[in-house]
């Protein structure tokens, strides 16, 4: 279950740990394993997570902890989903092109 997340541009690792119930070393490990988690670094070297990072973390947590995926299984699942979204996006672009042509006639 995803908690009510305060609206911010960035979240520090301590806040992310509190929101997700994960330990910092787990988050750092997942950053290495999953390309969907890419926090920026502050000038002091602190990790700054975005809302997008948080969404990815909650998805990965659900896959690993609730659905019992392995790390590799979760990576494959996420890549499949990413591929599916790219295909849908391309198909929507084609539909828009067809509709644009229809408006010109």
C-alpha cells in the first residue's frame, strides 16, 4: 500500500526510508540493480529522490515482497512493461498521424 506522499520536488533518503519502510542499504542496492531508480545527488553528495523514483521503489517493493519475484524476475517484468508502454506510445502516434491526415481532407 502506497502511503500519502507529501508533494515535493525531492525527497532525501531518510524520508524515502520512512515512506517505504525500507532500509537505506536496500535502496542503495536497488539503485545499482534497477535503472528506474536514479536519484540525483546534492552538492553534498546526498541522494535526492523524485516522485518518479518513489513510484519505481514502491513498484519494485511490491514485486519483490508481495509477489515474491526474484531481482532478475522483477527486472524482466519491468523491462516487459517498459517495452509495452513504448509500443503503445508508438501506436498512439500512428493513430494521431492518421487522424491529422483525415482533418486535412
